[in-house]
């Protein structure tokens, strides 16, 4: 079933000479299939086909596009254990995680299908105060989606970016992530079958292989591409953003990038339930080997004997959790390198590290602490360490804690752990956090992103490149559309849902 070829619409293609293989980090060996990297000719063909498909696809009814999305979900589900086994072999993640993420991916597809059954999502608006104006949302055109390393299904080939773009009426070209190209091809085959079964135009979806950056660069620079979706590193997302801005016709790049997700714990909370909080956060820091964009990488409190005891307890509980396999040797290497960079900074102290022998590509969880003064003076302490790592900052007082929040870069989430007696004093903290994050969690953990209408998965730069949008939930469809107005139009020339009812 796996061919290693590129999907150019409904056609399989392998014209290039450059090949690569995925890697099984748990077995510490390459997987067997060779994937053929897309050539410039194949990239041009995919984009040209997507542009042609857009002429037709943007006119397809919402109900028919919904049938397409539901059929994608059906075809993915029909892959059964074949998809799960491929996911596990390319990620090192357990079967339970694969099945859970598959369920989320199918749910996202069906959620967008439900959304577009009517045209209400287009926000049709009629105004007659001056001229007769009727406005609605229309799709942008072909969208390029970059698969994410840490979510081979939910943020990749048929993930939230692809599902929302297809729902909006935009053809999609996926730049498959090289770490899970086999998983990507299986999903691409499901999308292709769904497109054919539901009569979608050839080119509504393509899937291109690439081990490096060249294919992605060419896609973003292509004049017929109209928007980009990306989940990954700050370096990668910013590079794509700059490329898109330098085009003769600049296009939007909706990139979800780095975040350390600050967690603020009040003194009252520490005194009331330190052990409970320590266990909750040890579990959250190590969940999925810390390979979530919402991993709590920064914990902040005011220095006290109780807070010191909490830090030590958090370290012990975190270090006691079994080490697990990271997604790829390169990600494990980066984790070790970035962790050492933080730990080696002046005034940084290691609280605890997972002990014992660990297998190749397995991550040892780490808790480190530093003073508020040192954190404010040293921007290297603010960097994300992607993996089971958290830095605890001990502030000298509440004023310094608020100052630290104000100096942070943009984040996806912020969390407040507090007691009811703290409520009267929390407004300044909430206001500071609200200016730095996309979502505030209260007395919980940031890991776990609900796919619902009210979810904001985004935030001020560099959490995302445009904090006005979310990458999760029904509202994420708004990334791929623009407002358009008809003025003084005869009613018979208007779309049905803009006519007088």
C-alpha cells in the first residue's frame, strides 16, 4: 500500500532521484520504504492542478464538501491497524496514542463537515444604510500545509489545517513531514479515494515528499499558492513567514511555533496543596515525553520555604516517572542540547534528573530552578526546551513576578494555580497574562487542547504569526477566507444565502 511516491492530485509520481527513509526511534533503525522527493516539475504540476481545481471547488456546495470530509474520515478509519502500525513505527509513540490521535483527526474532519452543511459559517451580512451591501466570506485559493513532527495525524496530512482549508473551499497541497512520510502517504491515499468517490476535482489535494527544505521553499514562493499553514519550530515558521512576505504578492502564513506556557502558582496554593500540584505537573511535564506545544516549560512563584519544598517535591516526582522514547534521534539531540544550554546558565540549578540507564532516543526528564533576578537578566533562560523539561523561577516578590510575565515572549497558554482567597488579588496577573498568551488555564494543566468552538490555539508572536486566529476548532476555518462584498447587485445575481428570504 505504501509506494514512496508523490500524490499529484489523483496521479502517483516519482520523477526525482533523491530518496530518503523514515526512522523507528524505538527500534533505533531506519524503516524500509524509500520515499522519492518531489522535483520542481512535480511541485509546479501540483500547484497548477490545485489552481485549476480551485475554479471548480470553490463553487462546490457546502453539503457536497461535507460529504467529501466525512468520506475522508471513513477512508482513514478503514485503514485500521495498518495506519496505527505505521504511525507507531515512525514515531516511537505507543499504540494508544496513535488511536487517540486518529480519533481526534476523524473528529476534526466530521466537525468541519457539520459546520459547512449550512452557509452560516460564511457570516452573511446585509446592510442598506447607504448603498445596498451584502458581505460574506470567500476562500483564498490553494493552501500549502506543512505536516508537524509531533502530531503525525492531528496536525499533519488530514489534520486541522487541511480539514479547515478543504472545508473553506481551498484545495490543499501537503508538504509531508519526513519523519512520518509513510503515515502521511496512507492518509493521502485515503483523501485521494475520498476525492474520487465524491466527485471532487482532480488537484483538490496533493501530497509531496521532501527530506529537506527545498520543496517547502518552492511551494511558499509559488505565485499560485495563496496561504500557508505550519506547525513547528520558531526558526522554520519564521523562515516561511519571511519568504511569503518577500513575494511580489505577499500571502498569509499561519504558523504555530514555540511556547513555554508559563504556570503561576500562588503562595496560598502552595501551602494548601503542594503535593497534589507537584504530582499533577510532573505528569503533565512528562506526558507524551513533553513533546507538546502546550507543555508547561516554565513554572513561576514567589520564593519561600514552602515553594522550595514544592520545587524539590516536583523534581522527585518528575524524576520518578519512567523515561520514554522521543519522536526521532534529531529531536532527542535537540532536547539534550537545549536543556544543557539552559542548565549551564549562571544561577541555574538542577533540581532533579531522571536516574538510571535509558535506551537510545529516550529522554531523561529534568527540573531546573533559577532566581527571578537571573531570569530577568538572561534571555537564554526563556528559550523552549522541547521535551520533558521545566524551569522553575523563584521570584523575590509579587512585583517581580508581574514584571517577569510582562517580559515574556508571546505564548500559547498561561496557567494560574490559586485558591479562592487569592481571587481578589488576581486581576493584575490576569491582565498581564492576557497580553502575553492566547488562553489562560485556571487550576488545571495546559496540556490537552479541546477541539471546540471556544478554543484559542494561538497567541502573540512567536506563539503564532497572527494572534487574531486559532489553529484549532471551528473558528480556525477563518484563516483560509476573506470578506467580500456585493454592492447594489440585482438579487438574481447573488448567492442564494445572500438573497432576501
